[in-house]
């Protein structure tokens, strides 16, 4: 029998799926934590919560459900007239009308629609790095060749690169960096793209939670080389209902609207999206204004707390998420996110973003009490890591000492001497930490995360050669390591501290 092959386009067979945050069910299954107990900082939504719970929004979930129930026995009106009219009003630009709107089943479907209508196999597309992964995913499905210039220099992309590319994707504000380009800067880039007949695809999924005044929706309404995408799921905290829309010139919008999947919005998404966008004030309604103010206030507070954690450096605060450089931390992004997940707190591991490697995480900006829980969880995980590392190091010390004796002073260590000249560095990680015995000259201090932490900075006893020798004599006996540590404390440290 001949070898079986998969009857798909060859470039699709080994295509890897795009990674996202929001893996609540998967985390619950993996760690046995109830979904309701998991706090998700890996996906980014409005920190005010649902608009149905916001006073004065005028929205009623019951009323929307009741209206939808009447439509369940019929196909949706594929023209989506009310949705498109509401979307145009929501944007708040007189240039944008219903004929400029293409309804979509969330951001990803809109990306797919534009890419499959423009890109052929072998075409080049410009994807600044790092940025939202679905652009590359949908382009690779069509067989495109992605080009990855640095997102920080995207405005200076060479003319020859623009000339070759079909599409330049610009996420504004950018995911995951949070960088927001002003309207004027995007407009300059749009003029360059138009001159080279390259489509500038501007993803404004988060702009309603940042600064909607920077939108270029009106440019898209009158140019065949600017396309704007908007999402409702982030701004209105409703990720389970997929709804969004694109904005294009009348000619382009008509063609895309014809090419999209029929009935791509179900009755519920159609009714809910329309209700959201009909809120008085559009994108400048009180609910979104208060959300933006909360994001800036709590985002700056969260950034300050993160910056105080050793090895953490938080990025700029323009939107409801912060990119955090953890390259100075003892753990990489993969280990840190896994350990936090085991504590029921999800953050976004950014190792799947091009150029970021394992040095970054992204965290959402959430209400104050939840941000506090994140900081506390990071503290718990770092302490947990220290204890695990201490046990591993202790086992290594015991094995090495049985072969060679003590390791003595590590004069090549960048921190030597961390206590005193000539110290014995056999126990770089103290086997008794945290002993919580102030006779050692250790003490409780206030940590950068707001709690109390045991500090050994003034304790040097386990670096004295004679104490090291006696402790090792205890630890190298047969038996459970944890029990031998207790024995060493009782036989060596207790008599020493009593005789100080």
C-alpha cells in the first residue's frame, strides 16, 4: 500500500498554530484549579468589567437576549444594516458611513478576509517585530513571505521594501509593546504606503482603551490603501462573543463585504455588537472614558510595583497591558509563567513573539485588588524558586564535597566577596533559609512587593570555614536531606548561636 499523503497545500502541512493568552480552561485542567479561582493577566480586557454592570450604560443583557430569541429561527440579515450603521456612528468620524463598514467575527476573521483577498503565494508582507501573531499566521496560510523589521523603526521602512510588499501591518497601540503612534505619524506612513501601492493595515483593536483621538478611520474611508480594523471584544470585556469590523473605502468595502463569509455574525453577536456601539457618545461614552482613566492610573501604579521587583523592568503605559523585561530575573519567561499558572495566575509568556525570546512577559492592567494579587503571586513564586534552587544547590554541594571537600572561596564570582574577604562559598545558597532566627543577624525587612521577607545580608556564619566543615559532616550522612538539614541546625548552629 502506498504511503498516505495529506491532500492540502504543501506549505500548510507543517504550519504551527498561533499562541494566545486566556488559557483558563487549559490551566484548570493542568493544575486542578477551578476556573473561577484563576486570575487571568494574559489576556487584555476592559478593567471596569462588563458594561452591563456599569451604572448608566443603559444596556440590559436580558433585553438583548430577548430580542435575539426572536431571531433564532431565521437566518441573520446578511446585510447587517443596523450593525454597520452603529459601527459608523461609534467611530465618531463624519467621513465614515455604513458603506465603509465590513462586519467581522472578531479580529482574526477580519485579518483572514483581507489577506485572502489580497495575498498570493510568494507575496511579501511586512510584519513589524514584535507584534500580534495572527497577522503572520493568516499570511502564512496564504503562502506569503513575512518580512520582520523592528517595530521601533517601522516608520523608516525602506522604500524598496514598501515597493515589494503587498501589505504593511501596523498594530496601534502595538501588541505586545503598548507603543502608541500618533495620528500624524500614522498618516505620514499611510502616504508612503499609498505612493508604493502597499496597503497599510492599521489594527486599532485596543485604541478605545488607549486614545481614540489617534484613530485613522477617516483615512481608511477615503483611501484604497488604508484599512482599519476595530474590535469590540476588548473594549467591552466580551471575548466569548466574537464581533468587530473593518473600515475601508466604499469600493474596497463593497468588494470585501461580498467576499466575506455569509452570516459571519450570528444573531447574538449582531444584536450585542449593535447595542454596544449605540451607547450614547460612541467611543467617548462614560464607560470607556472611565476605563481609560483607570488604565492610566492603575497602570502607572502597577508599573512602579513591577519595577521594584529585582530583575523586572516594566515598559510604557499607554493601554491596558504592560510589556515587562525580566532578563535580570533568575527565571526565564517560560518558567515564570508556568510557576505563576500553578498558583492560579496567568501572564503572557512572550517567547512566541519574534525577537523577544524568553526575556519578556506581558501583563494586563486590572483593578487594584487584582493587581495586588499579581504582585503577591510573583513574590510567592520567586520565594518558591529560591527554595527549590537552594535544595538543588545543596544536593550539588553535598555531592561535590563527597568527592573534593569544600569549594572554598569563589574568587571568580562577580559577587565575591558578598560578606567578607576570604569567606567560604561552599553554601552560596544557605541550607537553612529562611531560619527566621535573629541571633544570626538576619532580620525581617519590607519587600518591594509590600510584604515581609527574611534578609540574610548581615549573616555570615555559614561562610566561616569551621562551621561549613561541621555542617557538611552532618549533611553527608545517610538519610533524608531535609531531616539532615534540621540535624545540622540543631548540632552545629544552635550551639554556635548560644555561645555568641
